[in-house]
C-alpha cells in the first residue's frame, strides 16, 4: 500500500493472550532519514496516513527537534566526566 508515494504495510500477529492483533507500519528510509525514528505505526489506515502526513509536512521541525535533542544529550554526557553511567 502507498500513501503520498510512501509505502506502508499491514502487519498481523497473535498477542501473548492468543488474540489476533494488527497494525499498519511504515519504515520508509527516506521519510524517516535524519530522525531517530526507524518506523511508525498505527492501528488504523487513517492513523498511519496522518502520521505520514506529519512526517512529510513537518519534516523540518522534526529534524530541528532531533538535532536539539542530540545536542542536549551530548552536553549532558560531556558533564559526566569519565563515568558515563554504563
């Protein structure tokens, strides 16, 4: 399936309780490039299409937030000295 030329697919599985479950997934590398997100998902077609809209229409804002988050993490780790908590 495609929406705005971005592929997505339906994934079905059996939950731990034995019930059937499903969701729509998108892991398009171009759509998600530069972001820390590797895939997006929703229980409905409308939901996945809304997410695809968001990732296309707000890409610059999402990239800026990712950059800001990575900068904050780098600054935090720089203050820890030799011990990095792992």
